[in-house]
C-alpha cells in the first residue's frame, strides 16, 4: 500500500519514514525551506497561546529550551519571529552544540541566547517566570530520557506549571512508541505542534499523556512512498464518515446486513444486553441473538430477534459476535466452534478470547478459518493470547499477533490500535477516559460486528478492510463516549450505547475533502 489519500492529521509515520519523506521534500525545495515552514507554523501557535495567556505577544516572556539538533533550530527560528513581534525571547542552550543559523536569527531580532549548566538559577528563574516555554530540546532524533541540564529545566517547568509548547514531540518521549524512559526526565506539554505528519509516540503509551492538545501542520511531506509497515492510519471523522453511509432507497433489512450476537449467559445477562445494544446501531438492518440471555435481550430491545438455541441453528448472518459474558463452559466453547465453522466474518471478544488462549483446539479452529476473523482483546487478554505482555511498542505487538493468528487484532486502550495480518494498521485515539467503564467493550463488540455485517452484505470483506472498519467502530465508540460525557455527565456502558445514534450523526456530518 502507498499513502495516497492520507493527510498530515491521519498519517502516523515511523521516524525512518519521516526522514525519507523529509529528504524527498528537501530535494525539491531551497535549502532550509522545510525548517522555515515548521518555524512559521510553530510561531503562529505560540502567538495564539500567548494571546490566550497574556492578551498579546508584545511584551510577553518566552523561553526556548534548545537542544543540539533541528528541533532546537525550529524553536530558535520561531523565537526569532516572536521576538520580531515584540516578545522578550530567551533561548537556553542545553546541549554542547546548537543550530547556529537559528541562534543568529534570534539575536538579529533582539532575542538573547545563553548556554545553561545544571543548577543555573538564572535559567531556572527565566523558566519559572515565563509566559510560555517552547520545548525544542529533542524531536525525532531523541533517544531515551532527557539528559542534564534539560531534565532539570523540564522539571522546573512542570513544577511551576508554566505553559509549555512542544516542538514536534514532547522531549523525552520515544517518537515511535510513546515510551517515556524516565518519568522525571520528560517534558509535559500543554500543546504540541507536529510537523508534516503524526508520530505514534504522540498518540500512544505515556507519550500521549505528555502531548497535550495536538496540532499537525502540513509542511508539504508526501506519503506516496510510505510502506505499509511504516505507516499507521489514524481514524478521524473525515476518514470514518464514508464508511458510515446510511442505507440506500433500495435497501431492505437483509441487504443492510444481518449480525448475530452470542454473548452473555444466565450468570451475566448484562453482556448480552450491551452487545446487542451496540449491534443495533452499527448499520446492520437485523440483529439476531443466540444464547441464554434471550429473554433479557428482548425485554430491552424488542427489535432484536433473540432465541435460546445454538449459533449453528440461528439462521444466516453476515457476521457473528461471540464472547462477552458467554462463559467458559462446554456450551460457550460450542458457540465459538459453531461460529468459527461458518465462513462469514467472526468477531471474538472477552470469554471467547480466553477460550482461544486456553484451548488448543479452539485456537486451531479459529486460526484455520477461511472467513475474516477479528479479535478484540484488552491488554490482559492480549497477553494471554500472545503469551507475552503487550510491551512498549503497541503497534509492533498488535501487528505481530495479527500475523501469527491470521486475524485482525484490535487492542483496546486509551488509544485503540488495530492491525491486519498483512500489516495494515490503524489507530483510533479520540476516546474520552469515561469509556473506561464496565461493559463498554461489549458495546464496542456489538457495534463492530454490526458494521462488519453491513459491509460484508455489500462486498465480501478482506482483512485489511475489516481492520479499517474495526478502527472506525472504535472511533465511533469514542465519539459516543464523548457525546455521553458532554456537560460533565457520568457515563455507563448503556449511556455509550444510547449515544451511538448521535455519534454516528456527528461523524456523518463531517465533510471529507
Ligand atoms: N522531519 C521533517 O520533515 C522536519 C523536521 N524538522 C525538525 O527536525 C527535528 C529532528 O531534528 P534532528 O534530526 O536534528 O534531531 P533532534 O531531535 O533535534 O536532536 C537530536 C540530537 O539530540 C541529541 N540527543 C539524542 N537523544 C538525546 C537525549 N536523550 N538527551 C540529550 N540529547 C540527545 C543527539 O545528539 P547525540 O547525543 O547523538 O550526539 C542529536 O544530535 C524534528 O523533530 C523537527 O523538529 C523541521 O525542522 C523541518 C522538517
Ligand atoms: K521537542
């Protein structure tokens, strides 16, 4: 795959791919043009932050933390622009070398440049009293935790609560994984301006917690030559909207897709209610339920056709969802094996994943399937399936398990990562923390199964498209969480399900380019 159709806000590139895209762009442009684009965009965001913080740029106090590389260069040139607009700009050099052209530009516009040593109280005072600190210590060239004196100044900024704008990436965060080697030696940004594209470290792991509000600026990088293995596609409203189109005038309930749900049990009827709640709003025209909680399901949702029998006898569907609260007994095992034997897409969640991890025959039956299989583990279930914990590189871990099992894997988390066996990978990173509530995953499973059934009814799914739909479902689920949590409301899984129609409508309203 190539990156045609990607935008800076949806393309998540590895550092190696950024470097190549950067080199290709530079070869076409005058010397330094990319850095000037980056610095211009950075100065615009810094200017708007300063206006929010102190009403104007003129007379505001800006401190640049400047490392050895081009990240520091961006900060220095942006600082020069702010100085030209009347800001009092101090650059604190924290490495043994710096971008000379950037420092000269800053000086020419009236800014000050000084080298800082560990314990330099004048520098600490400048940071503590600044209206805005610009973090140009490390960008995509950074490795590991911040060194001194940068770590110390970052701590001063954290402790004094001064506003921080990170250049490209909060320094101390691993660009490719979001790993933070030392929680005491990392910048905590209020905003981050990323250049050209996203990096996984801005969305995943501890990095996501240090990024603050994220802006991605177009500096003219092309994504045409980015390999699948170097790319993760971030799902936003614009990319999700085309996959959420409503029914056509000629559709009936069957052509819209039939989704089957076998979730819940006598012990856990709630999971059945929640999974079917999600399935009712995922575009399928018909929801079947097969399992022991059929009475509770019908009591909640009269539109769901719910029966106590086996999956194999439930009638035709374009996707089965099996797992949540279904249990681990022989009957539940039979439901997984029945569904695995059908050639329609199959989504396995929760208990079905535990069965798959613990029972070699179940695992073999799932791996041997010809139809598309989607697995939706949380981190604990992932570890049981993979035999190792997720680790710091979530994208690599998900790609690896997807390839091993020949299945689409959706790893739930504050950002949800999805990969297909061929390496196509997606991230949905807009879910509010309120989604971390019991039963929310059951709603997601039903929603995704319904979306899979709907699309399968129109054209047979391949794993890469199923992975895209999985990420779209996670995005819509996140949007529903945000709708449910609006105005500070508390959120239960049923509230998330109830908010799905409004979330779908919100995403549909976005107008792709
Ligand atoms: N991509 C694009 O299109 C564009 C990119 N642009 C910008 O360039 C940035 C990348 O610049 P870059 O390559 O110079 O790397 P950068 O991150 O500034 O510094 C790395 C230096 O820091 C050092 N160092 C490493 N780890 C360290 C640590 N833990 N603690 C302390 N020091 C550490 C390491 O030195 P070493 O230790 O190896 O001697 C190395 O020299 C990018 O993020 C973006 O802002 C834009 O200008 C235009 C378009
Ligand atoms: K930075």
